[in-house]
């Protein structure tokens, strides 16, 4: 028996591994096992990969021991993300030794960043495929089956996989992610994504609408439109001259049904427009929640990061959101210890967090990435202990802000979409309000199901969760 456990799905998917999914074993002639790391885009891509492989007779298994192929869909965002994957690859070595003909493929951002180097560094790897080359996977598998190493890391200017229906087998059946664009044209100096994902391109809105409508007819009640920088979504049809901006796309999606919730991620502070904010306020089913990564509270550091906004611009954006959408939740990404960051810069980050009163943040210390602007131009000169101490201060402050934000919700009533039973108790439901906060409440004797909406009054909270009771059920059959 091999001592390797499949990784468990985590709610916070940034850098975490994704539980593999299974399909009917009798339907397919061969089996593959896939694990994903990194951001939601990667998890979405794994569903596209599954769809491409299904077409060629490969079915997914949750058990890598019975798989003919193992794929790791990888992330390069921080050094630690890459280390995790390397460690996982050495674990799979044991299977390879016991099973001749068994293939290992590396997909995603690490494949793109390291290209053929990955084959030299990790001798076990048979297939290396970048994020824009998944259509060539079946051909690459055939090549690898003949004993050759197979690589395709070509980036594309127009690939959006628009026509591929992702396979959603690990899903709760209620919430789903829909990719609306790929790549990123920003050049934040710390970030590897423009190198691993290529140029930004927007997906045809009609294929997005078709995918969302299909999800809705299959019972899904919430979709999240995904992209590295959703506010720069832009689609222009040469023949009809139709222009679709992100605000327009949001509206089109919201109009599919008022019982379908719409979310989106991620917004760049420089690109989010009033148009988007007004569209959010116009439709009740567009969730009042914006992930608006600040990265740093110091204008000097923001300039070195090439974020193209100042502290003041960011603060004005927060004010504008609160003016147009008074009940909107805001969350952030924060990097501690970027090149040359002083104690004063760090204090400014803490201050901006207090001003914005983030409900939640993803927080990291700076990890230098090869090939990025920052690596070429600046010295990674903040000592690791200092980075860690500053990060801890940021984490502690966020804990306090999250708790305060949740305490303010006590006695308020929210419309909650039920996602399933609470992890801790079968007697309780778990759902989210529009602001993306998790609410847990007793099922009582109401006849509700996952995918239903209910009004829940908050009675108590922890730092991460609101607790409450149902005050009204909604006619969910409408
Ligand atoms: N497109 C999104 C973020 C993508 S990466 C945006 O622009 O906001 C997710 C987060 O990882 C970033 O927001 C940033 O906070 C963090 N990150 C990116 N590169 C990093 C690095 N080199 N070191 C530490 N954190 C990093
Ligand atoms: Fe990276 Fe910046 Fe693009 Fe986000 S916007 S993916 S941080 S380059
Ligand atoms: Fe990681 Fe690539 Fe996403 S580097 S964060 S998986 S775009």
C-alpha cells in the first residue's frame, strides 16, 4: 500500500490542492487522476482538461493508484507553490517505479514557466503542457506512450476554450466558476502570471451566456465570472459592431434569471468603473462583494510594484464603492516585505486596511519570482524575519477587522443561498449572503434543500462565520 493520500479540497483555494473527482469507470477505457494547485483559473482549467480527455476515452478517477495517467495542474505564483508540487512529484515516483507505462504530466503555470527545464529537473515527468495548449493533450499522451517526452508550452493570443464545456464533477451542484477571459496585460513587477498565462484575451460573450444558461438549467444557483482582471473584459464583434464591456456582460448574466446569483473575481482598482458599480446596484442578484487587491498601502511601493494607482486613488475607489453600494463587502490581497519596504511603508499598509475595513484578505510575504520585473530591477532586500513579522501584524489586524465586520452583522437579516449541510453538523445548513460571508444555521423543521434561498437573522459570530436562525423561507419554486 502506498503512503500517499489524495489531497483534500480547501475552501481557500489559493495555493491549495484540489480533491480529484471520479467518473463512471465503465464508460471509459483509460483512467486519469488530476490534482490542481493555485488560483481558481487553474481549477477551471482542470475541468476543461477533463472535458478534452473524456472525448478521447479517458475517465477521471479519485484513486491515483488505479490511474494510467496522473496530472498536476500547477502554480508558480510563489516559491512555496512550486516546492509543494516538486514534493508531490517525488511522492508519485513510488507509483512510477511499481507500474511500467504509467505517465505523469505537469500542466499549468509551472509547466509554462519551466518548459523543457522541468523534464531535466524532474526526470519522472513525461508530459509538460502550458495553459494554452490543452487541446494538444491527446496527441501529447500518444507521443508519451511511445516513450518520448512530450511538450507543448506555446502561448496563444486567442485561445479561450470557448467551445469546450467544462466537466463539473467535484461540484456542490449549486455554485460554479465560469472563465470569461485568459491571460493578463498588466505588468505588476512582482507577478509571474503575465509570463505563465500570456496576453489578455476575452471570451465570446455568447459562449459565456450559453455556459451560464446551461448551468442554470442544471440547477446551479450562483456563478462567478473569472479572470485575472475582469474589469478589462472587452469584446468587439467586427460584423455586428457590438461592444460588450464587463458592465454589459454582468448585466447580461444577471438577466438570465433573478434567482441566479452572479459574482466576479478579480477586480483591479485601476479598472473597476462606475458603470460596473451602478450595474451592481441595479440588480439584486449581482452580489454585493468586490475583491479589490491593494497589495500595499504605500504609494512609493505601489509604484515599484507597477500597480499604476496611488494610495489616494485606492482610497477614493473604496469611498466610491461605499457611496454607490453602501452594503458592499470588500476584500483584498496584501503583500508584506516587497523590495525596499520600510517600517513606514508597512504602517501605511496597516492604515489602509483599517480605512477600507476589509471583511477578508489573502495575505502573503513577498517571494521573488525569476524573470519578473522586480527580480530584474530591484533587490529582494527585506530580511525574511522582518517579512514574516510584518505579515503576522497584517494577519492579526485582518483577524480583528473580520471579527468587527462580523459583529456588526449581529441582529441583521440576510438572504442566504444554501450550499449544503454544514461541515460540522448535519443538523445545520451552510450558505452565503450577498457579501460572500458564510452563515451557518439550524435546519429546524423547514423543508429546504441546497440551492434554496432563506432569510436568516444573525445571532452570533466567530471571526470567520456568522451564526443565525431562519426567520423566513422564500418560495423557492418560483
Ligand atoms: N490578478 C489578481 C491576482 C493574481 S495572483 C490581481 O491582480 O489582483 C494573487 C495574489 O498573489 C496577488 O494579488 C498577490 O497579492 C499575490 N502575489 C503575486 N505574486 C506574488 C509574489 N511574487 N510574492 C507574494 N505574493 C504574490
Ligand atoms: Fe499579476 Fe498584476 Fe496581472 Fe494580477 S493584475 S495577474 S497581480 S500582473
Ligand atoms: Fe498560480 Fe498561475 Fe493562478 S501562477 S495563481 S495558477 S494564474
